[in-house]
C-alpha cells in the first residue's frame, strides 16, 4: 500500500484495477475466436468492428480513470 495515499483512495484504486483486469480478460476471451479479417473497417451501419470497441474502451480508461489518479498522465 502506498503510504502517501489515504486508505480509501488505495481501496478505490485497487477496485478499479480489478474491474479493469476482469473486463480486459473478458474482452480478450470474446475476441479470441475472431480472425484478423473480423477487425477491418465497419461493413454495416448496424455494428462496429471489434477494433473500434477496443479503442473506445482504451480511450475511456485513459481519460476517465488513469487521468483521474495521475493528473500528469499523457
């Protein structure tokens, strides 16, 4: 535990890390059977390719989680 952080912040941080790891593993499991061709540009207006979803999740994590806990995050 980081002594410079309050215990509640460390707990919140650890919960977020755990949730991220769980979500990332689930995402990887969903994507595992896909072929590289499944990641190409959007072929239908009804769905988005998996790479868009992966990139969106990464953007969300960076902008709303990492930047929150590390204001210097770039």
